[in-house]
C-alpha cells in the first residue's frame, strides 16, 4: 500500500523594492515657513583683494655682483683696503682718514714699533708724519735722527739734531724752565747723536765738541749713567 507524500508549498523570498533616488522633501510647519520668509538677508562674504601684479611695483632685490664668476661669493669679494688708510689716501684734509693717522703721539708710537723691529725706513716715515702734524714734537725728531743714523743717513741725522737745538734755543726761558729736565735730556741726546754722525763723516773736531759739551756740562751729563759717560770719554780719546 503506497503512502502519498505531501510536498510543502514553495515559499518565495520577499522582493525588496528599489529605493527611490529622488530627494525626499521635508515638510515644514507654517510657523517655520513664516520665520524663514521674514529672516534678515545674509551679509555677502568680503573676499581679499588680488595682489598687485605690476612688475614695476614689485620690490626689487639686487645682489652683489661677483668679481670672479667661477668662485664662491665669499672668495670673490672686492679686496679690502689696507691698513692704515693714510698709505692710500694722501689728501691731508680727507674726512675718511682715521683719527689715529692724524694723532702725532699715535704716529710716534708707530715709529717706535718699527724701530724695535729694525724697520728703520718705516720708522723714519712714521716719525716724519708725526712731525707733519706737530712740527715741535721733539721726541719724534730725535727718534727720526736715530733712525737716520742706523741707515747711515748721517747728513739727515746732523740736520735733525741741529733743528732740535735751534728749537730749544729759541724757546722762551720760562717755557724751557717749566720742563727743564725734559729739554735738557733731548738737548744732550741730540749732542751725542750728532757727535756719532760727525765721527762717521770724519768731522772729528765737531764730534769732539759735542762729546765734551755733554761730559763737561752737569745738566747734560746727569742725563746719562756713569758707564755711558766713561764710554764717551773713551770715544774722545780714540778720536784725538
């Protein structure tokens, strides 16, 4: 006996309806519509103005021109002026000359520096520049006479020493007495340097007169120590 088998009915899956792509309109109330219709208009957004594109209005930046195109800028700059500037600027009244180049004391110290380095020619120039600024700077003139003596400029040494004696002799007595030890020292040393120059030029009589003026005059002899005075006496014996 066959038993009949019941077949369950096929249940179809629910079909999803496609969503509507159209925008949904949101409904508003009458009160909201009234508020929107009477709202104040929005202020327009202020946009910044466009920059000036005029080429002439743009700021121009100029760069230093390189002297040598194949070298870096730090190696191709213009060579700096040497120091001191007075070697290149010869105009006496030029406003660009350093104050030191017109200070006779600074120039005298510069001459002393050259003398200590045995650069007597440079010392002569420095002392000469000091005398250009102060013609009565006796210390500079005496030191220049020493430099002339070291470079065998005996005639120039004699001339400087003569001028030193002449300047001191022409001073007022009260001015000379005011600083007597200083002028006696300059006067005595000028005697000795001139005596050395006269000896080298074979003017022995004049050399002896200068040495004896120092040895026999107390105010001049006290300028030198006893050993130096003995050396002067020995020089006189050799000359005689």
